[in-house]
C-alpha cells in the first residue's frame, strides 16, 4: 500500500469530501472515517483524519499552519541549515589561516 504522502491529491480531496458527506449518517466521526477509508482503500483512519484536519486548517475553519505556510517554513529551515553549514566552513577556514599566519615561516 502506498504511503499517505504518495496518494494522489484528487483522491485526498475526494476522501475529505466523502468524510464530510457521510459524517451525519454515522454515530461518530471515527465510524464515518472508517467507512470512507474502507470504501476508498486508504491505509488507515488516522491518515484520513490528518487529511480532514489539514483541509480544515487550509480552509481557515481550524487554527494551525496552512500547507503553503508549512512549505515556506520547511524551505526557510533548509536554507538556515545550509547557511549554518557554510558558516561552519568559513569559521574552520578562518581558524586555519589564522594558525598559518601565527607560524613562523622560514625561507630556504
């Protein structure tokens, strides 16, 4: 079975719509999610629960970070990590050159 992140976007959207539509036909949200996951062959109720939660966040009906904001934060974290690595390399180079300058050089 495919990992949840590899499901097609249209399947995710359809599953969220179906979960919303069948919610009132079942005694609780968990039962509704179970029916939809079985019908569509999705891995687990938790996968569908996460999709519904993210849909509510993106729609502004639930507090949290939207998908777009999340992607932007991920890109910023990656850029920050790259800058930290470059900074460490520069510090190492500066230490090396400082040590070279401190050593007496003799000409032969």
